[in-house]
C-alpha cells in the first residue's frame, strides 16, 4: 500500500499530473461527500409521501431532517479529532460502512421513530466521514496549487450534493419515497470498496489521548443547542423549556472550555480558533449555507403547496444552482491560484446576496425566465466560492490538526445553518395562521425571504471588511495573521 508521505511527495513535485491511484482516491472521497450533502436536502421532497404512508404528523416529520442535523452537526468536532488520533483510513471506512447500513435500514423500516433513528445514525456517520475525508486530502496533497485543485474538486462535490438533492429527491419520490433512502446504499458500498483499496494506510498519532470529558461536554452542548433551536418555534422562544435549555447549553459549553484549558490532550486546541483564516471561513460558510437552506425551505413550501408545482418541476427550476456548482469544478482552483481565497469569497457572497434581493420580487404568478431564473443563477454563483472557503479554512494548519480544522468548519456549517433555518422558521411561523390563498401565504413567507437575504448580506460584509485595500498589502505579506489574545 502506498504511504501517505509518498503520495504527498509525488504531488509536491508534480502538482498537476496525478497518478491514476491518486485520482481514484480523490473521486472516491468526493462521492462520499456528495452522498453526505445529498442526504441533507433529498429527504425534504419525500416528506409528504412519508407522512402519508406512515401516518406521521408534521411535528414528527421535521425530525427526519432535524435528526440528521443533530447527529451531523453535533459530532463533527469529535469526528475530526478521532480521525487525527486513531488514523484517518480506519475511521473513514468504519463510518462509511455505518452510513450504508443505516441507509438500508431507513428504506426498510415501517415505524416513524425507527426511521428518525436511522436518520440520526446517518448524520453521526457523516460527522466522521466528512472531516476525515477532508483531512485525507489535505495530508496527501501538498499545500499550494495541488491541494487547491484537490479541495476545489472535493468541495464542489459537497456543494453539488446539497444543490442536487432536490432533483434526486424529486426523481426518487416519483418511484417511491423509500428509494430516497435506498439510493445511497449501492453507491456507499461501492465507495467503501474503492476506499479500502485506494486510501493509503496511515498511523495513529504517536502522542495524544482521548479527551472523553471534553467530547461528552461539547457533543452534549451541541446536541442540546441544535435541539433547542429546532424545537423553539413550537415550544415558544420565551417558554421556560426553551430558556432553561439555552442556559443548560451555555453551562455545557462553559464546562467544555474549562476542561479544554486544563486537559493534557484537548479535543479542541482553543488556540486554533485564533486563526483568522479559519474564523472567517467559518463565518462565511454559516452565511452561505444558512441563507441558502432558509431560502430553499421557503421556496419549496410556497411553490409546491401554494402554487401547485410538482417536486420534479421545482427540482428542475432550481437545477441551475447545481449546474453552476458542477461547472465551477473546472476553474475554481485556477481562480484561487490567481486571486486568492479572500477576494473570491467576498465577490461570490456579494453576488449571492444580490440574488436573494432579486428574489424578493416574487409574486403569485412568477415568470420563471424573468423573475426566478436570474435570482437562481446569482444564488448559484454564491456556491462557486464554496471551495475557496474550504481552502481558506485549512491553509496554514498543521497536518495533525487538519481533521480538527475541517471539523470546526463543517460544524459551523451544519450547526450554523440549522440555527439560521430555525430562526427563519420562527419568523414565518409567527405570522398569520390559516393563510390559504397564495397571496396570503406569500405575505407570511416574505419576512423569511428578507431574513435569508439579510444573512447573506451580513456574510458578504464580513468577507469584504477583511480585504479592504488598506489591508491588502499586510495580508499578502502575512496570510496567516492570528487574533490577539
């Protein structure tokens, strides 16, 4: 089996011409990340069919989405650190096998609670495959053009999974909702076999330990935070249960920070959070994912339930987003090599925000060519900056903390997006109830569309402030500035 060092050395000397084996490893990792993203968005299209067959209420159906987010977002930090400590190949293979088994079980069960459990387990497995896959890439491709190209391809697949989920969901739901669970099974098994052969063996960390208490506190805090935000719209943001849950989550996080400062081998080296590149990338990914998921949630409900669009018609309407993401695989790394990550992130986020603002023109008889398509195209351009965000987050990070950095970034994405979506849901839920006409429903949804646009605008402003002309020279000379303190 070729060693990681050998692969990395080969990449360093020839960053463009990769071996067939190296290409095979990269594509395998990309397919697994595509499945992770696909699973987040594909289930949304199938919810009405699942509810009808299993006789599930709306409040129960939401946990088919939230259960995945709880497992995924709550355990990402643990997943990234575990890969660093136990060996990336071992963790990746085990997690991918669990993902395939849970997918199969989800397509076979006939109970709502069991279906939700399979979703949580799939999210848990993805929490280990996603940061581990990213750290496998960053430790096998030398920092610079080779790594930029590999990360661009990798993250394009991830973004493509999210954006193409509606299309696959529409197609599979037409056959039967169980196929939205069964579709990933053969793909995951094929990827498991390929990863067994292509991913190089690596050794566990020579030094280090498992911060069990820190893992328990951070995971419990993350799970409780996501649960509280997801359930707050139904329970009430000012209800005693919600307030107590937020206080408990804050206590857990405070305990986690205290433990990390004292333990010999912390789960999260708090100093890594002083990396400006990682912090800004995390804020950017929250804005991109949070605004898009909130916007897509409203668009799906309005166009299907109020205007009578079929799932497949809706999927085709949003398909340009996925096509733009796929097309960016051919040039995103070249843009990063030429302009750097910062300007690309700033420009694409500004364009994305403009797309959301244009979509505020939505009415009850929207023209696809003149109203919907221009906004969709601009929003899709926002995802073109997704690879640059991942590259920025991992630049300058030591190999033994690549999994940790990847976990921080993807935790920000999952948990941040879940929080933004929950707040958006609370906004539209606080409007008029019982609205039946398309005009009344749209009036109820419009504040949510404005909120999604506002999140994107804030993200764009944060990205732009870091690259003002007066700071360009300093940043070029010292690209890994750290926060003071």
